[in-house]
């Protein structure tokens, strides 16, 4: 089967939509209230060096994914251990996003519909996307990004007369600890979750710059999240922002132009669906590639269906209610550290040592 590649533009779009994912609806970390936009900006201090590490890994191991890189550096046993851990993270993250989707739809639109039915509908779409390959994912993400940005600006324009700039005052009301904690929360969800894109690194051509891909996607994703955060704060205020499960949806509900345009919040739901499909598809592809590496299967797409069923099963038992889902975000900040920081830094360090040894060997006289 012919290997599929992502163009630079498609890769940037996939990563950007992946970053937005469920964040455009959840509205980012609202722990810092009206100072949450400051937390978002501060999170970039950690995010930029981190994504540069991710990009460097792709540069050190051109046209190879993180599973192949781990096996090259740490041998079959060490590589398999890292592959198993990273595969679990991809599977778990996919289940988390799928559960976010089902909870959102049940709360906002279909309270009488069983969550399992909502999960099945979403997972079927992502199965098709994952089995179609990265080229289809790239085209989908390009189109999705256009819709996400368009709907975001449309809601800002329609909310213009109801935005209250006083909602940003007083600035820096929260303690430094609260703002920094919130910053790390934004870093771990969603920016550092782009580590999963390393599983698709074998779809990036050797001549393309992973640094441009990661930095452009990170900047675009941060800009979109910043606009969403500013809109939500100005529309809802700090007090409402902290108690809303889905602040972006709540902000859009304020809009009511005519009877014909009374349900503008549907745009927010569309953004969530578009971003959610992309994010879950990346998770499914990453988990499928990881399992293929563990069991020496050539075509990872054969594993998409069983991985999807595992994701669906895991999604069903993750939480007992919505509050557990919200509270898990505090645990997630710690839980994600090995996958987002420890393993990538290990591979980057090992890759640098390997590259230096290769250069020294090449410089030795014959």
C-alpha cells in the first residue's frame, strides 16, 4: 500500500484543529476567572520550548514515528515499553475526548438520548476518517479550520453589543499561584497533548520543517483560544465563567437576533464536532500505530476498528457523572507529565546523543 504524506499546510491544520479540539467549547481553564487570558499567555512560556522538543524529535528521526524512534534508541524491549505506555495514553485521551463530546451533547441538546448512542455515532465517523488515512485527515482539517475560525468570529461579531469590558477588571485579582497553576493546566490541556502528533511523524516528508509545523500550529491554536477566552470573559464575566461547564456554549446562548437566528449556539456545537472528530482520529491513529508496532503488524489501519471499540468501552466507564469529568482535569495535569514531558525528553536526549556519535564516527579518518 502506498505510503501517505501530509503537506506542511495540512499538517499545520491538523495540529491547529487538534489543539482547538474540545477546548473551543470548554473554553480553556477558567480557574483564574477574568485573569484566565493571562494564564493562557503565560502557558506559552512552557509550551513553545516543549513543542520545539517535539519538532526536534521529528528532525532527528525523519519519516519515522515516535514508536520507531523509541525502538531505535532503547532496543526492542525498551522500545516496546515506551510504545505500550504511549499507546495507552493515545487510547485514554481518545476516550476522554469522546466522553467530553457525549456529555456536551446530552447536557446541551439531547438529555433523553443515551450517551452510548451519541458515542457510537461519533466513533463511527472517526473510524472512517482513521481508516481513510492521513491525507483524508489533512483535507478534513483544512476545511474544519476554516469553519471553526469563521464561526468563532461570527459569534464575536454577533455578541459585540453584549460584551462588557468591565468584566476584565480588576486585572491580576487572583494570586500568582492561582494564575500559574491555571497556566500549567492550559499547557497540559490542550497544548502539550500535541505530543501525540509524533505518532504521525512518519507522514511528514523529510524536506518539510517540523519546527514550522509545530510553531505555526501552536501560534494559531493559541490565538484562537485567546479570542475564545476574551469573548467568554467579556460576555459572561468571571463569576459565570467559573460555574459554567461549557462557557463557549453559554456565551453563544446570549445571542438572539430574530426568531430565525435564535439558536446561534449551534455554531459552537459544530465547532466542537469538527474539532472533536480530528482529535479523536489522531488518537485512534496513534493507538493503532502503537499496537501495530507492539505486535509487528504492517498495516495499522487493520487495528483501527478494535482500537475504536476499546476506546468506546473505556469511554463508557471513565466517569459516573459530569462532575467527575470536570474534577479529573486536576488529576490530568499530573497524570499527563510522563507522556507529555518525560518520554519526549528521553527520546530527544537519546536522539541528540545518537546524532553526535554518528557525526564523530563520520569525522574519523578511514
